[in-house]
């Protein structure tokens, strides 16, 4: 477990004493002043515990620990100060979410006990997050398996949408946080409520009747309602739901006023429509134009979409023995009797390779089958003409 502890004080002799007292118990890192503390946080982190003095030049302890909270929210924050200024103490607690407040001089045993408690708190935070991530990953995997069984046509679009969304967000200079990533993975889960034949017709660009068109247009709203029932997935539900309804209004809004969920919805909307056009055989430039003329994606997101170079990839024929992790199935994989083993769109993993090879060795697999490798257009390929990045 991580036992790195960062001590920040503007008095070097105080830090020297702390280092001598605690270096045998913890991995101690010291920084003279808050500016060096932030540098150490970025260069040598993550830290399990950050302990700061209160009164320091340039930046006080309350402000410093608030910065720590923003940049490394998992770090447990403590104050070790000779000052008894109650207003500053309250400020530190409110801004930095302080775990303990200790006063100088502090006995080594007391300081070590407080750090031990802080390390235990850090362990609990990390364990809870890993449990949550594991639970959510399992739930997402289960939902995608349900989608693969009930609507293979919709499931086949998930991986392509994910690739476009990942690169699109990168060009927006935003991190692909877990909520946006899950939104991409679950973007078509609402299609479980639609007959697969309708989904196939929609993806093929075929004419839908009034009821079919209404059902397909509502799939983001259906997905949003399904996911909103799952704890911690409300933001994911909001991102997917933001694709429908007021999308045209968001496309003309001041970009700086949009929430993270609305921006995520705009990015997901662009990714789903763009990847659908690519999967239908359109060129990158033509796919971009089709998204642009719809008028439902904000110009700032379109600017980022214009830089996306993901295409539909290369299709190859492969046997189970030739499979490699990372490619995607480009058709349903069936056993010898014609029963579905894996739906089109699955990303091939080591576990899938083992499963298919076992079927192959028993003569219970229809092979070869089509797989798709993700590729990018060459860097000298023509780039779609960008649109004006209006903000309002």
C-alpha cells in the first residue's frame, strides 16, 4: 500500500526534525513552502497523506491544502501548525476537507498515531473506489452482454463509438473521465427496447415507419431512465440523455455555460452519428459533413470532431487460432449448429480467444469469420474543413 507522506513547511529545520523522527516508519518527502509542495505533488505523487503548516509566505496552508484536494483528491490532508488562529483553522477545514489538525510542538508518538489513522483512511478510500469501479465495471459488462443478446446490431456499434469518443475528447483537451467513458460504452443500451430488425434498418439508413422512427429516436432517453436507477450512474444517465430533446438548443448555446453532462452528451452525440456514417462506408470527410449539416452538435465539438482520424478499420478473415487481442468481431460467431456464441462488435480478449479455440478444437465453430482491426487514416489524409468555433 502507498505510505508516502508529504510534509510542507516554510522552516527547513522543522522538516529536518520530522524526517529524522519518521523516516523509518514512512516514506517521507518534504517540501520547503507551498510552491515546492505543489511541485513535489505533481512530480513525486500520488501521496497517501499531505501534512501542511498553516502560516507560510505566498500561500497559506488552507489555500495550499485546497489545491491539494483539487489535484489529488484521494490524499488525506492534515495540518501541523504552531498557530492557534481559529479563523484560519476553520478556513482550512472548509476549503481542504482536513482529516486532522495538530499543533506544534507535537510529540512524535502523537504525530505517528495521527499519520497511521490517516493512512488507514486512505486505504479505506482506495478500497471503496476499487470496489465501486469493480462493481460498476461488472454491471456495465452485464448490460452490454444483455445488449449483445437482445440487439446485436446496436451492440456492434459500441466499440466504434468508443474509439471516436476517446479521440474526440482528446482533441477537446479534456480528460476522458469514467462517466464519459461509461456513457460511450452504454450509449446504445436503450436499444434493448427496440426490435433488432428496426435497429438494423436504422443503421442501414433504410426508411423507418412513424412508430419505428419514434422508437429509435427515443433510445437515448430510454437508456437514461434505465441507468438513472443504478447508484452512482446518474451522471452517466444525464450524458446519454443529453443526446435527445434539447440537442439542437445546446448546439447554439454559449459553450462556456454548458455543464459537463451537456458537453459529454454533445460529444457522445457527435461520436455516435460520426461512427454510424463511417460504419456505413462513408469517408471521414463525408461522415463529418453529415454530422455538421444536422445542426445538433455544437461548433466547438465539431472543431474537435474535424481532427478525428479514426476510420472503419480493415476487415480480415481469421480463424480462432489466428485471433489476437484488440480486434473486433465483424460478424456474429456461431457454433457448428448455428447457435450464437458471440455477437458482432465484441472486442476480442484473451478470454474470448481461449473460448473460441476450445470450440474450434472440438469442431464446434464456424470459421473463418470476419474481424475488424482499428486503423487511422494517414497523417497526410485530407482533413475536413473546420467550422467556426462560435461560443454563443
